[in-house]
C-alpha cells in the first residue's frame, strides 16, 4: 500500500478488520504522521495548536499491517516492485494512494511575494504571518486546476473574514476570492448559492472563472489569466498540483494523473489499483472520495481472496463539510457517477453540523489509529 493518507489508511483499516493475521500489508509513507487537510485551516487561523492535529503513524497497531516510513523512489507496476529508502518491496497486489504533490514555485512570484495554505509548512507558517498582519487588501486565489478540496478557498475567505473581524481589522481590509470555477461548488448549486449569499453578506469579493497566473513582487499585484491585475497586501494561494514525480516516472500516469476504471479503481496494469487524488477518476480531489475508493478496492481484494461474489462497484459518493465561519458548518453530499451529471445536496450551515464535522474527524482517527 503506497501512501498513508485518507486512501491508504482506510484501505489498511478495512483489510485488517476483515483478515486479521492472515493479512500481510506493508503501508509505506515518507511522513511520520497524518494531518487532515481541514486541520491546516484550523492551525493557520489559530483555532487549534499545531501539535494537536498531528497523528503519528507509530500508533497504528493493526493485525497484518506494518507501517514503513520511507520515501518511495521507484514503482515498477508490471513487476509490482517498489524501491524505497528502506529497501525493496514486491507485492501480489499493489495499491497506489500517493496523493497530489504541491508545487508553489510553478507560479511566478508566489514563493517570493505571496503565501500558500495547502502544504503543511505553508499553512502552519501562515499562523504567524496572519498574527502580524495589520490589515489591507487580501486575495485568496487559485493558481491552477485541478486542485484539492474545491471548497477550501471559499472556506478560507470566510474564515479570514471572521479572523480580521475579531482582530478589529475588517474595516481596514478587503477580501477577494479568485477562483477558476463559475460558481463556488459546481456539483451543488444549493451550496454554491449559500456561499454566494455568505460572500455578499460579508463583502467578500467573488471573482469567478479566473486564475491567478503569477504575482509581481515589485508592484505587489496578482496577474489574472484574463489579463487584469489586482493589487494585494496579503496573497494566500492554492499552488499547482501534480502527481508525485515517482508516479510520473513509473509509467502509471497519463496526462498527469493515473487513469483507472471508475467502477473498480483498477489501473491498466494487472493487480495494480489506484485511489484518491493521484487518479483522474472524475471525482473531486478530496479525502472523502479517496476513502470511498479505498473501501471499494478493499471489497474487491477481499472478494478475490475469498473467491466470493463480485462486490458492488464504486458508487462515487462523498460528503464534504463546509466552514462558513461564525461556528457554522454545512454538509454537502455529492454523488459522481460515470456518464451522469453529479448531484449534490446541502444541509446547514448550522452548529449541529460543526459537531458532525468534529465527529467525522474523531471517528477516522479512532479507527485508523486504533484508539478507543
Ligand atoms: C486546506 C485543505 C483542506 C481540505 N479539506 C478537506 C475536507 O474538509 N474534506 C476532504 O475530504 N478533503 C479535504 N482536503 C483534501 C484532502 O486532504 C485530500 O484530498 C486527501 O488527503 C487525499 O487523500 P489521498 O489518500 O489521495 O492522498 P493523501 O492524503 O495526500 O496521501 C498521500 C500520501 O502519500 C505520501 N507520499 C507521496 N509521495 C510519496 C513518496 N514518493 N514516498 C513516500 N510517500 C509519499 C504522502 O506523504 C501522503 O501521506 C483538504 C485539503 C486541503 C489542502
């Protein structure tokens, strides 16, 4: 199992529960522990201390699962052979869940004259940057597509409004949100409408169908794809995404990401599956979809081992939480089925949904990290 993010943790958990000691699964990740994507916003806005959101992999205690902390150097999908910093591994079944790498340097000026809030160092470092900010023009901007968690820039703009309000800086500031999408969450018109209302109520300036192609450090302006410029004092960007280099070099990727059968998550290589952000399966790049895909792959592996009936195919379902600020959270349930327009429903925003989101995180940590 390559990668111990949403996909890798869910797959390992499901297989360990079903197979116990019969399982022989090596879970490989370069990191020491897991951090939820949404925890990055919590740390950045000072809502949670950084150590509280870190979940060390050494806590994993599952029958048949061995965690190896190592960088993956090469993947041979034909031989199902993986070379890592900690040795060579050969598998009967290989599952790739290596996520999307982030490349802030791909946007001219971003590293020198802006900030990004998608990497752990970027988001955690922003905590201090924000506490030193004394007000001015703030831009939250997306620099390329596809990007993880499409609601995250909208959430960041809303949380920024709260943050500046609490610090008495909102009147001295503007907040602009620059996104490549026509509406904030295209699969859910209801959620998009609720967000657009929230932006209008808070005077958050919404710039749809626009990408930030670069920053000019001298003039402190963001260059927008359509040729316009926007001045800023604080730029918070969503950086370029790409498949990890080891995936690009493996021959698994086509046009940047790993193509899979949308019903089975099989790649074009026998006994090699891929789930989550590293694929081009057609769902958004979000943890809940990686998790659902991992569940579907676990079912298939179990059915093969037990020579059981063909399991149900991947259903494309996911439930995302949306921070509206002011302790209000909404829940969006979306289904992406191949060949059909995605359908999304909205519940909230409300304080009850904020508790629901909390429970979502707690239950994952309990089952992935074997905590009671
Ligand atoms: C600010 C922000 C907020 C978000 N909020 C949400 C949310 O509310 N809900 C939601 O569902 N999603 C959210 N996401 C998206 C979510 O974090 C990702 O979509 C999800 O983690 C993808 O899961 P994955 O298993 O595909 O990959 P990941 O969870 O990214 O895991 C990939 C793993 O592979 C490892 N890896 C990569 N390359 C190598 C290598 N060469 N060697 C060894 N290990 C390697 C990485 O270390 C990583 O642990 C958010 C993301 C961000 C940035």
